């Protein structure tokens, strides 16, 4: 799994999921531009509210969905995107 700046209009990031042999499985655009997130200055109160609103969605989607990526990467435990990416990869066993 790789994360890079998105080229899609209105999105912050692109996640590219691949097989161990490099074959692309899925590409997911996530994070709306123009909005704050925990890694870009969001407050602890905003993080708590976001996670309360969106936590139920995680039951309905897979770990490669935009909702999972936003929840764990943009509104994760750390303000560091790199730290959140590392924790996400470990949690869902992505390389």
C-alpha cells in the first residue's frame, strides 16, 4: 500500500493497494480538500466528533475504503500522517 497526493479534483490523498507481486488491486481517493483533519490542525474535540459520527460506517465497508482511510489516517491516534499510515498498515496487515 502506498499513499500519495491525489490528482483527483476535491481529494487530498490516493491510496494504492497492490499484491506482493506489484499487481494493483485497488485505488482509493480520500480526504476532501478544503476541510481540516487531525493531521492538519483539527482539534481533539473535532477528532472525537468525527470518529463518533463515522465509526459505524467502518462496519459496512472494507479496510481499503475511503471511510477507513480517513478514519485511521486523517483522524487517527497521531497528528503525524506517517505514524497513522504505519499503524494502519500494521492493523490491517498491509505492506
